[in-house]
């Protein structure tokens, strides 16, 4: 999610924490996840993002952590 709360497809999380992004997603598509991607894989990807500290604020990081835990 961008700072202005727009959703983008994340293609790669680089070692330095930067992201390679794809197309913009609607909130509905973002909530449902990529078609065919099992929940376990989505959770693992979320955990990887959290480990790389890609979020600028602690509040956003905490919000993301809660979302990943509930996948």
C-alpha cells in the first residue's frame, strides 16, 4: 500500500527492503489476494515483508503485522 493508501502488486522484495511494484489494484482485489495463491503462501510473503521493515511508520508496520496474522 502506498502512503496515499493506494494498492499495488508487489513483484519482488529486494534485499535492501525496496519493492518492485506492478499494476495498481482495487481494494477488493487486494483483500482477496492473487487468484490461485494459497493462504499459506500469502502469509509467508507477508512475514517476509515484515522482516524487511518496508513500512515507514510503526503504526503501519503494526497494522500490517495484524493483517498477516489474520490471514
